[in-house]
């Protein structure tokens, strides 16, 4: 009930993000139901139905990733002073976030079921015929337990991932000591406010090149990300020997499933390596006698490396996959089916929306630091220039990386 009240009283933009999560869940649920319909219409033992279900994992993962990013930026479940006094500690707020995510994704799954039943003719309306009948299976009874199992996949995965990501991560409280032990007087533990931006306690260091700030630790994952990325490219090269790849649910069928496994490893490798690459971009911006603009842009970029690095890596993986597909089918004019188009739009839309949501979260996280800099007299043109410089540095680093990965992935597939 509390989760419903918080969801109803949220800001318009928060409600819009939740509706986008519901729309993504609806599209993914419809793809899963269409896969079930194809299996019902083709009961003969075949790997096509399994391959279609395997390709649906990409929209499922993109939807879950987007739902978690929206839950992280939800201001209604953010810890605030006074909430613990009414029994809303970090654990309770995490549970509310998970329930809110489950409600949004469940709404989308219900919508997908209603649309699917309407197209089949089970609800009032005219059923489709022709090509759509192949994945609607309107002449076969729909097994409701199997349909509900597929529709519960996204809500369960999204709520579980939200609970894991937003779980309380606090240091273990110290052991209580007896008053007066070791000559100490009983004192109430001090409460410190968490910093919300880079160098929030010393904002002046962001604008003073002569006063060095303490270095930020480099995110790990670059060696593992490089290894996983190389393994993904190797799997794609091996899969190309067994036949044409890039089979998508729709009109592209018969391709090896190993292509999907290689692309998944490539995406994971880019996601693991992206935070370290983002941190490196921040260090390079501050190299060789930086001015105020480069110093501010570099330090903020280092602070946000973990927050925006992984979504940026996923966007690069999707962009490289799209580029590789365009290279493979250049001049062939492939006939994309409706499900292939829907799946591609879901993956691309969710990844871009996740990156934009992470950027909004980073902006809110450094709001205190930005306000402190403005109070110190920093002009707004400097802040805007630093933002443009950060965007340019990321584009200069990840643009060529995406192109190289796409070319390496497409070379074995065009042979």
C-alpha cells in the first residue's frame, strides 16, 4: 500500500520513466508470448522455437537493466532524514523500490497478454490471419500456465535485480562499549551526511589547478572486460563457420545460437571495461597542465566513471551489433519481420534510455557540488563547457572502440 501511495504521488517525470518501464515490459512480454505461439503452431521437434526464445533474452536483459536504472533514480525511495524514525530505513526503502518495479513491469506484462489475446481472437475482435497467424497460433488453445510463466519472467528478474542493486551497503556498527571503559565518557555516535558529488567537502579544489585533489581510485574490470570481449569475438568467429548467423525472431531463422552467445560475451566485456575507460578519459583530460575547464571536466568524469560507464558500455555493444548487422546484410535488402523490428527497437530504446537515466542520476548526485561552485562565483559557462568537454571525450574514446569491435565482429560473418 505504501509503494502504491509513493508511486501515485511521484513527479511527472518519475511517472513517465515508470510508464516507459511498463511499455518495455509489455513489448518484451509480447515477444515471449509470440515465441510460445510459434512453438504451439510448430509442435514438431525443431530448434527454431528454442532459438527464438534465446533471442528474446536480449530484450529481457535490456528491460531489466532499464528498470533497475529507473529504480535507482526514484526520489520517492531515496533515504532522507527522519524516515528511519517512522520505520523506513534503507532495507524498507529497498523493498519499496523492488515492489514499485514489480508493479510497473507487471502492468506491462498484463498489457502484453491482453494485446496478444486480442490479436488471437480470444477477446472481442477479429483475429489476424496470414503471416501473423504463425506466431499467434490462433487455432491452438493457449496454455495459460506457460503464458503466465513467461510473463512473470521480467517482473521477477527486474524486482530481484532492483533489490540486489539497492540493498543497504553500510559498515557494520561498532560494538557498544560500557560507559566509562578505558577512561572514555559515553558519547552519542556522530552522524555524517553522505557526500553527493565529487569532492563535495572541498568544492574549491575543483577550480584550483595549483591545489591538487586526492586521486580517485581507478575502477577495476579492464583486464576481465578485455578478456571477455576477446572471447566473445572468438565465439562469433567460430560460429560463422557453421552457417550464416544473426538469426532473429521473425523471418530470420536457422542461424546458429552461438552467434548470440558471442554477442552476449562481447556486450559483457564492454560493460566491464567501460568504467575503467571512462576513468581513463578523466585522467587524460587533466594531463599536461590542465586549466580550470579540463580540470573540472576530468575530475567529474572520474567521479562518474562507475555510474555511467556500464550503461555506456552496453550502448556501445548494441551499436556495434547494429553496425555489424548492417555490414553483413549490406546490399542484400533483408526482409525484417515484425518481431525482429520490435526486438531491435526494444534493445536499442532500453539501452539508450538507461544511459540517459544514468546521466540524470549523475546530475542529481553532484547537485550539491554544483550549487557550491555557483556560490563561489563559478560562471555557468564553465559548467556547461565542462559538460560538453566530458561528452566529447567520451565520444572520442568510445566511438572508435565501437567501430573496431563492430568491424572485428563483422569480418568472420561476411565470409
